[in-house]
């Protein structure tokens, strides 16, 4: 038997569900409402501070996100079925939102799952995943009048010209004319003779034949008549050209036609054999590319993503976009993007392009033109043209999320992750999407990037896991580390939201199956080594339902639903936060500053609450109370939103809120050899434990040996002989606290608990005991 002293240098590596012998000394069994920090230590988590009541409505499926415009303007966007609201994140003031096109696009059975958003400056793009994109049936390209033209290029001596007009259904199906140039010294005379002859032959059938331009004969047929026009000459067709909706070469077109006439050019050297459509523009006296006659050209705006715009006067407008119509080509040379007649799963911005995911396709707009998904020209392929490609894989891969990350784009399907690449210039010639990993990922929880890391959720039977991509040597590794491997059954199933803070190296998760909890992950990289990988949990009142959470810097904006409405609160993870006029941060949730009203007849002070209270309500005295500032007073609920306390507490404002309990449970202690391997045969009788604390005002140690009652050892922050300590005044101190264990290490439960509003921070621990080695190694 030997007396053994075992230090636990730190307590910041969170929960582990591994066997105790495999855990790190810095890991624990339970970490509820504690926040692990490498810089400070293990501290009771910061409180939630009330910003505002957002709504009296109750809807646990609202879509909530934070719009971080700049340091002075932040907004909370909340979408419920058929309703959109915007609130100032600092004051909670609801902003005016005008909806000139209505809110039908916002109809949804589950808004939290239906909507996806991305914000650029003052514009937020909003996608409803339940809406199928449609064409605008009323928006079609103009159709030519039923006309054709014959262009005479020059007057060749002795040329024989033959013109055939075929009209199905006529007694004689064709009208033919043959002319020789030998009798016409002037081309004008020839054209006039030909026009007059054709007018005579066709006029009886309602046709008109005119000469609108030099050297051009126009044949105008009655509407609905189907006809064709063919011309030949003895010069191989070089002295006259027929134009009836199409030509072979662009050079076959005459110098001018009637304004708006559309013609298909079937082949041209400059287009590398690609057919395209041109329209004559009389204003510029030139031909410009255009769409095929009569095709649909536009999206039905009511089915496309909408926009939320912050106006100069501070109001907002929710409306449709003016999406660019299809300006060139046809359904083959310039088809609608693949999301047509499908739903859109996600919206994102990447390399100055707006992008959508739909089924197995990723679609990106014209470079620099977010509202244009059509080619600039059908005759040539441009680097700026829109991109539309299907991911290549051996299995069906319905794309769910697109995350711009480290100068690249990661695409997530249910089972596969793809990497979209395109070289220095992202263009139709260079773009490709290659599978990089095959991990299952949640279709409902959007992955988040955090500096050089990217996190995504994997679903397990009954639980959720999280994997981490990270960057190494300017490339995305083809692997994703499971950062929940040591806590496989810790996070409940149904994670629907992740939020990350690069300022704090922290990740928050919200889950369907524990709506009053935030699961947290704290990490830190020291060079190539991860010095911290800690899972923990923030617990709130059982009646609370968390419907949204986003980080801005070190501050988490959390939206709670309670029986009395929806509330915006913030949790500031930055170390060193203190209450005004105090030396510490009062640890009460829903914290709000209120001034009470005193009734001398009942000798009670009453506070009217902005929310329905609970039985764990406290009032923390403010600076006006002098030496008693920071002291807590239990409150009694007089009604749902009224709390009271005996005595006159109206000298100044108080901080009102609900208390919460922080709990840290040590792992089973074991002895390890010089290689760090646990010695399973060692029997440990722990005599006592020592806790190192800093700036702490209260905590207690609870020791529960098997088959014995729980022993409690309380620390209040007030030590005899310490200067400045006054009875009735809260005090913080630093030092060490010893308490007895007197139990076998196997089965004894050792917990640190803080259910007061006073802070407590732990930097390490140490235990002393007797170790019996059953056998030698």
C-alpha cells in the first residue's frame, strides 16, 4: 500500500463517454452549464440577457436567423407560415416590412425546414424549399409576321433565276417564276418586274408583294398560311438569297430588314457551327442575338426566390426579383436552368455568382449578374456564362447544402460530399464537381464553416454526431474527423441548427429532442495539435423552447419561445464581462434591469416582469445599494408576470432573472503508468480532494459514495482574515479548497455544483489516496 498524490492539471476537455481508463484526466462525466476555457479555466456559463420580447405568438417551427449588416446594425429575421418579421437585434424594435407582392411564397407547414437564406449587403435572398419553380406562360418571345424576303445581291448578265413558292392546299401547290437577266440592264427593273408578276399571281389569294428596301422583295402571306420559299440561279445561288425565318450563314442576311424580324442562322464560322437567332434592330441598324420565336423566356417570379431589402429609411421590403429573361437561343442552345419545374434546396454565393441547388444539380448565375441564369450569347461560349452541372456519382445524390469554404465550394448530399472546382477562372469550360468523401450528413441541418474548419452533422440511430473538415496546405483533406467519437450517445437526434464563433472557437447545436438545451463544442488548435476538444451542455428552464441561435463575434443571439411569447436573448462568451457598477457578472438567465414599486402597507416591493416568471426568480441588487450590491434576494411570484419580495428594495434598479444550476461530475479516478496506460489492477481509496479556484463566490462539492448519503462541502467566497470581506456583501476569492472523500474510486460520485448567481471558476484539481497494487508489472 502506498500513499499516492494525483494532480488533474485542467478541467477543460469536456464530457467523455469512453471508459474511465481511456479518458484524459481533463475530461469528465457531466458538464452542464459550465463553460470550458483554456485561458480562464472551467467557469459557470454566462447568463442569457433579455434583449426584447419579439412576439406574442407561439410557434416552435419558426425560421430564425440573424442578419449582421455591420457593428451598428443587426437584425433578427423570423419567418412563420405566411408571415415575415424583422427586429432590431439590439433593441428588439420591430421594423416595418412592406410586401407589395404578398406573402404567398412564405406559406409552409414547417418554416424551420422549408427556408434557406443568404445575405449580401442590404439584400437577403430567401428560398422556400417547398415551392416548385415554373415558367411564366405569358412571357414569350415575339413571333414574326407571316412574311419572307428575297435579296438580290447583284445583276449577273445572262443569269437565270428561279423562284419557287410552295403553298400546301393550293390547286397548284407551287407558284414558280423564271427570269433571265439578259433583257434587264438594271437590277431595279428586274426586281420591279418580278414583284409585279408575283403580285399578280399571289394577290388573288390575299398576298401582298412589296419592295421595302433596295434590292429586297417582301412576300406577305395571310395569317395561318403555311408556305415555303426556295430560290436558285445559274451562279450557284450567289445572286439572290431567300430569307424566311432562317439562313445558312450570317453573311446571307441582307444589310437591312424590317425592325424586329427574327432569323435563325444555322451555321457560321464565328459560332463554330452553333446555330443561333438574330433580330434586326432598326435603331442600331444591326442584327442582335435574340431568343427563338414564341418560346417561353421568363421565370414565374412568384415561384422564384424572393428578396428582403433594407431600405434607406430603415424599413424593409419583401418582394420578388426582376429575374433576367432568356435573351438568346432556344431550349437546346440556351435552356432554362435545371431547377426549372423543380424545387430549390439551397441558395448561396460563390465567386461573384448566385447559386442554387436542385436535385443533383448545382446552378450558378452569370458572373457578376446575380439575377441572370441565361447565356449572354448562344453563338459563343463565354467564361462569364451561367453554370449548370450535375454531380457525378455512382449513387443518387440529392444535393442539400452548398458551403463556400476556403476559396472552394463544398456540396453536401445525404451520403456524399462533393468539391466544386474550376481553376483560376470559374467557367463552363473548367467547372467540375468531384466526390471527395462519402459520409452520411443531415439533410436538415446546414453545415457551418469556422475559420479553417467546417462542421456537419451525421445522423445515428437515436443520436447525432458531428464531423469536421479542416484545411491542410491549401487543400481540403479527403476525410472528415468524427469529433463526437468519444461521446457517441451524447447529442440527441434531430439537430436542426448549428452556429459557430471564430472569436471563441466554439460551436453551438440545437436539437429537436431537447429543445431547452444548447449542446456546445469548444476547441483550440495549437499548431498541428488540437489542445482542446470539449463537449458540454447549456440547460435552460424546462418550459423554454429554443427556436434559433446565431453568433456574431463572441455573442450568441438566442431566440426562446415560452408560454408568454417569443423572446430574444444574448449570451456573451467573452471572458471578463461584469455587471455595471459590480466586480462580477450575476449569473441569472433572462437577466433584465427593473425598478420595483414599494407598498408600505404590505411591506413588499413588486416588480412587473416582461415575461412569465418561475419559482427560481431572484433579484440582484444594483450599484445604488452600496455595499450590498450584488446580493441576491429570492422572489415570490404574485402572478404570472409579477414578482415580489419583503421589504423596500426601491433604492435603485435591480437585475431580475432566474437561477440555474451548473454541475461538473468528475470521471472515475485511476492510476496510470509512465506510458499513460491505466493500471486496471490498482485499487484506489481516495482520502481527500483539492480544488483550485479563482475569482469564485460560491460552489459546493457533493460526494456520494456507494450505499451512503451524499456529503456536501460548501464554499461561499468569504474567508476569515481576508481584507475587505464584509458580512452581507458578496465576495470573490481565489485559492484552494480541500474536502474529504473517504471512499473507493470505483462507484464514488464527486461533483462540483453552483446553483447561485455568484461565479465560480476552476483551474485544476488533485486527489490524495491509498493505492494498492495487486500485482507488479
